[in-house]
């Protein structure tokens, strides 16, 4: 008989702990409000993970983990569409393009990121089916769950705190007038610069998250940091806004003079909002 329930009554952390302690083999299917995930385990260890929005192929995962480029991903999908993941992996290894460690590390990192994302799911139906495993052509791993469970517990506490601080993503951001010229001395991450560049009563936090491709946890974390630094304020949106206009992404590989020039232009833009 399959284990079934709701995440409101049985959290992801509790589910992983049960699977780990009982050394379960099978698949955990979670249906969230807008997404679903499939996580496979072998003898209590993480073996495979996939969300409904991705194709789950090895080529896709290698592109997501930046082992191959977007154009290389498209080329592989066209020319190796009939290959299984194992066949494609062997092809890449034999061609000397990637090593076995490269492929396994990419898979492990991708699967772990999927599981990490589940810790923010406070609602959804789940079902665990025993002795169900991915198709033979898929490449699986064996990852201990202990560290993921500990990290998940911490992440859930952080998520609860951030939800209290920023309860709604339908609010907007406004650049604070207090920092003034001192903004030149503030060291922000690329993600923080991108968010602050979209800060406007016309854009909701949810719109900014979608445009910058951040999860709810990531956008709340960045916004909370900007609020604590006194750089932005949460305000009511002016009206249901259109998609925020595209902006130039803050470069990570430019030299210092180029970055300084862009920072100055960005500060000028922020002040004019």
C-alpha cells in the first residue's frame, strides 16, 4: 500500500527522514499547487530527481549545470534523440568530452538542487510507491540523505522567518532615498543588483522573481537583505504592471573600470526612479 498524505501534515523533512531511517526503495511523487516533482530512492539514498517542468534528460542536466552550452544542448537533443542517458554518457566519455566524474557530479548537484527546492513547499499532495525505479536508460546516483535533512530543517526555519518578514510577493519595491551617495560604497551581489534594478512601484516582487528566474525563497532572501541594508522599501504596487522591461545584466567577468562605470550608471538610474 502506498504512503499518501499532504505536506501540511507531513513535511518534506519528515518524509526524507522516514525514507532514510527505513532504507526505503521507491519513488516519492509530490503534486504542488503549480509544480510536481518525482524523487527516487534506493535503500534510503537519493537516486534520481526530476520536476515536471524539465525533460529530465542527461543533456538537459548537463546544460543546467553548465557542463555544456545552450547551443550544444540543442545539438545533442537533435542528434542523439534516440539515445538513452547511459548511451549518451558513454558517447561523451569515449569522445573525451566529459569524464565519468563530470557526469556524476552534474547529476548529483542537479538532483540535490531539486530536493532543496522542495523544502519551501508548504502545501501539496504526496505519494510514495515502493520498489518503483527509473527506466533502465537513466543514470542514477547514491547520495546520503542525512546532510540534506539537516540542511532542509535549517532552510525551513529560514523560510518561515522570511514569510513572516515578507508575507506577500504581490507587493512592490521602491528604492530608498536614504542611502544617497553612500551606495557607491555598498558591495552587492549580482542577484542583489538585478533585483534593485527592477525596484519600482510598477513591478511586484513576484514579477521581479519571474524575470530574474529566482525561486520564492531566493527572492525573499535577496529582498530581505536589501531591506535590512536600507536600500529598498516594500510598498503597494501602483497597478497590475506589465512585464518589467529588460535590463543589461550586471557583468561578473568585466574588469574593475567597466564594473565601476556600470555601477555609476545604475546608481543614476536608481536615483531617477
